[in-house]
C-alpha cells in the first residue's frame, strides 16, 4: 500500500476535490488491467484512468456485453420486474401518493411501468436506444433516449427522482447529482442506490470491474449528496450488504468548504475491508454457496414463469397484479 501512496497523480476526487490517492487494485475481475485508486482524504474509490468512453459504451455496447442483447429477453424482464417490486417496497411512504417522478437509467422500463400502473406521472431517461425504444413501445412509457446531463426538462419538474445502479457508471457523479438537484422541486426527494465498496458477499476478484467507474460507501455517497445541496433523510442497506439506498431531500444550502468534504478515517476503513476480503476467507463463509443455490432455484422458477411468454407487458401485468 505504502509504496503506491502518491505515486501517480490522479484526476481530482469527485467528492472532496483532493488529489492524494493510493492504488487499491491494478486488475479488474476479468483480469484486464484496471487501475483503481482511493482518495486518502475521503475514501472515494474510482477507476483512473477511465477504462472506456462512458458515452459510446452505454449507448450501444453495455447491454450487449452484459446481457448479449439490444432488447430485454423474457428472463431479464421477469428479473427486473421482481426487482421493481422490491424497489416499490423500499420506497414505501415516499410513493404512497401519486407523484411526478423521473427514473434515471430506466433500462427495460420495468420499474417505470410499475410506477405508472400505481398512478404516478412517470418520465424516464435511458442511454441505450434498444432498451428505451422497447420500453416506449411495450409499456407506452415516456422515455427519452440519452444521458441525464442532456435531459430536456425544465428545472424543478419532479417531486421524486430515482436513480438505481447508475451513478457508479457515470464519469462525473457530482455533475449528475447537481443536475438532479436542479430537476427536483424544493424539498423533493432523490433516491440513489449503488453497490457499496464495503460488500463482501461477492467473490473478492469481482470487486472491481470496468463498468463501475466509481465505488462508494455510505459515507462518500452521503458526502457527495451534501456537497451539491442534499440532506440525507433515510438510508437502507440490502440484506446481503451489497447495496446502499440513500433518500436525499433537496435543500438550498451547498457545502463549499473543502474541509467539510473530507471524511477522516474512511480511506483506511475501506482499504482494510478490501485488503481483508480475500479468496480463502470468502470461501469459508456461507456467501458463495448461498449465491449458487439462489441462482439454481432462480433458474428453475424462471423457466416456469416464462414458459408461455407472450409479451413483456403481459408478463409484468401478471407479476404486478
Ligand atoms: Zn476525496
């Protein structure tokens, strides 16, 4: 660790603007070179230099590389539909009344469709043309193709914005949250979910991969929100410890004092977790075996559920009924 300290200058930290970094890893989960650094002042973790051009990657390549398709297959619709139901539960009181909602990174549209069927006025934005077009045609959703920075919406348009597993893929999370802050009405709620760098349920060699440019923990995500004018009102951590969901409320004040953006001890804390998450310890825990069993039982139940597949809409209507 020590020999890497300040070895190479990095782009400034997206949370605290610091440049004092240490190298956490040099390879991704696929074994390719991927230099991952941690900010010594706040603990934000990111890939430096950028492993790909985020724009062209998400417009065309991402779904194909990850799912081998330009439109969602039945099993992906089913999985995303189940995730959407989980998210509805997670949002609880925040969606009890009909609201004007923006879902950022709508994917195949499953969650936006669930919100629509609950009576909300939903808009979405999704960079992948195939997925955006599919969700418009299949569910009649109002989805713009593009990145959030390019959205055609006046400021203060929404009461609630959700952004699930998108922020870690963006090239500048601070800019993204600033944009979302502007799009929210005063006192509006932003719900951000990301994987946490503290997670140890996955195999250690899966910790870093090209698609995740940034890796947060609760402290760095909260600080980033505060930096652009949000206050955390609630947060949730998934049962397996893999994901954090933070509920932010828009306020007017913005933290500009650099000292306030540092998070003492967080870099050491995260480095410790990452360095101690090693293969032999991981395989002595129940996590890898639970994951295997879950995957097997999921495969079986999915086969039944999509046996007589007619359309995405029909599948979700049944699931959400
Ligand atoms: Zn930092």
